[in-house]
C-alpha cells in the first residue's frame, strides 16, 4: 500500500476513534456482550462462545483502528525524516 493510502486510512481511523457517537455505540455493544457472557450459565457453551466472540470482534475493530493510526504516524515520521534529510543535504 502506498504511503498516501496508509496516511488516509490512519486519518479515517483517528476520526472514527474520536467520534463520540461511535464510541458510545461500541462501548454499549461491548458492555452488553460482556454482560451476556458473564450472565450466561456455564452449560451454555454455544451462547458463551457467541458472546465472547462478539466482544472480541468489537475489541479487534478498535485495535485495528488504533493500529492504522500508529502506522500513519510511523509513515509521517519516516516522511518527516526524509524531508529533513533532503533539507540538510541542500544546505
């Protein structure tokens, strides 16, 4: 993927992570999935696994968004270093 694409993905991811409505929805869904897991009976293996998988999926989405922001920051740092090197070479 091109640097510009990675930066755009990171920008989009950061906007989503800063979105209060999205955070409320994700937190509500995660809390519900976790409560369903905790309140299910130990014998309800399928229900517990479904609740846990739902919770993990939500966490994975957030972690993916955070990772995209981190990649964007690394790409920006690399580009800044390259630009600084080019400026120093011109002096």
